[in-house]
C-alpha cells in the first residue's frame, strides 16, 4: 500500500523511510535514536544544554539564588508552620531539641506538685480518639488518667491515643491493673507522664512500683530508645535516665482498711508523689457509707490528706461533687480528679435535654421503657 505523499515526504531521505514506525511509536525518541531513525544534527547546530541524542531537549533552568532576606523570610515562615504538637522539620534542630521526648520538665506534673501547686484532671474510660489531648487541654485539664483497671483499654488503644499528648500542658497517666512488669514497661515506653497504682496496702507495694518505674540505679526499668517515649530518637543515656527518673509521677491509691492501717509506712517510702484516696472502696472496706460530709469515711479522708501533707506528699482524690475540693484543700488536697469522661458526657447531655424541656414544655420526658429481648 502506497503511503500518502505528505507522510512519505516526512520520512524522505531518512533510513527506513519505506517502513515508517506505527503512529503509537513515533514519539519514542530513545528507540528511534537507538536504531538511527533520526539524523543527528551537526555539533555546530546544537544549543547549550542539548545532546546529540536528544537535540530537542531544552536545557534545565537554574533556580535563581535566594537573597539573605528571602532565606530569613522562608525560615520564619517554616517556624510559624511548626506547631507545638507537630514534628519539627529536620533543619530546625532547636525545635526538635525542645520536644525531643514525651516528658517535658518545664510542664511536668511533678514540678507543679513539688512547688505546692494544685493540678486537676479526669479519669478516661471510654473515649478513644487521638484528638482527646487538645480537647482536654482546651478545657484546662492538667492530666488525664486512662483506666486499665476497670475499663477495657488495651495497649493498642493507648498507643493510638497517648502520642497525641506530646507538647500539651495536659499530661497522660495510666492506672495499671496490678504491680507487674509487663504493665509498667509497655505503658512507660508509650510515653506516659506517670503511673497510678490501685489497691496499695503496704510499703513493699510502693517500693516494687518505684523499682519498675525508674531506670537503674534507682530501679530496674529496661532501657530502649527506639520507642515513642523518646520519639524514636537517640538520647544521651545518662541525661535521659536522670530526667525520666526525676519527672515520672507515681500515684498510690489508698482505698482499703489495711492501707489505712499501714499509712505511715506507705508514706515513708522515698519517691512517692501522690497519696490518692479511693473513698468508694475505702468506705466498703471500712464497712461504712461513703459519706464525705460527716462520719468515719470523712475522718479517714482528712487523716490521709493531713498525713501526706506533713511528709511533703500531695494528697489526691476523685470527687463527683467539686464542692468537696474546697473542703479538703486545706487538708492537703492537690491532685484533683473531677470524675470521669462518662460522667462528664452524661452530665452535659442531661443538661442539654433539661434546658430543652425547660424552654419547650411540650417536649415531655419520655417514660422509661424496658429493653426488648432482654435476658436480665
């Protein structure tokens, strides 16, 4: 079949003109060059930046050099883009150094407690969100205690939530189920600011918890820098271990009659930061109603707070009614937990519905219905 004249003229004078390439391969310049399907222009006709194999290749444009003022403006823009909770660019070493670990001594709970300040927080039992840290920080909370004793948090859940607290004033703590190494090591390597130990009944319980929480020579915690608590960065071993030992917070819960009987020996252990009162379990153990207005439980709470204050240890407690905070503050209450995320969420939802019913009487409260298909 004869080629059209125009197409034939296009390949006239070139090798292989009688057998032109298919249309899909006409732009395959490297293959054409390899088989000498294109004439090579003489060197005198090549422009700067072109090669004989690719004469149509344009030379690369060099980016203009930035002036000193432009470089300074670019650096300032990069600094503005780096937030307190984002990973700083590699060329900003000063910013990386500031947040090189999860623990920040300038905003640590231990520093505040040592200075006699009061800190307020909340127990977290149900919320599983990486945005929990900025939410609590915006509300003004100083700490959040993730409950692994009564709630269903796993290490996978915590590894998803805890890193979000980096750079915020609100600090994460974890209440472990028991004083065992597998709970302490994994939780600490995630990057928590402290450990809450339930059901402490003797001085030996406190010493065992301190040993698993602190690095040698003060304890026997294993050392690993390839974990989230160091942001996967190498650290100066001696400097980091000293900083961690000095800033991690140990909270011991006093919530049984046996703990109340051994209170003096428990508080005498060096390194204990907070004596936290579990008044609900304490009342059950004592065999009295959980009455914080008057009675034996209230007297026991005040005794624990005053004894801890005398030894320079912060007293702590979880109170559904914030009015009790003012009553126990003079006794030494400094580590204050305002109930849990469940109670706060329920209270907020209930308040919204009460406001609706007050403004709209026609919206009556529905009668409670028994659950369907219930086995209980």
